[in-house]
């Protein structure tokens, strides 16, 4: 049985897949790969398989919920904008007029 998934993309619109927009598709993919690697490590270390499955299942559900919540809350660029505002300084202090005087110097 073959499933066909539709990726909706119009002109100047972000890629959307099952409600996820833009970079959140990559976040979910990276999270799922991380969970797969974590499961393999736990299984190789000899942790009970049912415990591994329960742990990975709970973490997978939490991953899906958090990524979908971020996608709904911030949209395509909102999370990047929020992260960029953290790097802005709270205030600028200018103790001299030297910077402003050099702006208008003729070449």
C-alpha cells in the first residue's frame, strides 16, 4: 500500500507539511533522528526494551507536541526573530560626540 504525501507550496509561501511550516520540518526530522540514535544506544547498553520503547515514545510525543506548538506560535520566521532579539543590547551608551562628528566628515 503506497501513501502519497502532498507538500503545499505556493508562490512566496513557506513549505508546509502536515501543518509544520518552514524550518520546523527540519527540527522535527533532527529530533526524530536523535531519538532513533538514543534508542539504539540504550538498546546496546542492555536497557530493557520495553523501558526503551516507553522512554522513546514519551520523548517522541513531547517532541511532536513542542515542535507543532512552536510552529503554530511563531510561524515561519517568528522563532528566528525571537532568537535574534536576544542578541540585541538593552541600551547604547555614547560618552563622546566623536562618532557623530566623524559621520559628516568630507572625504
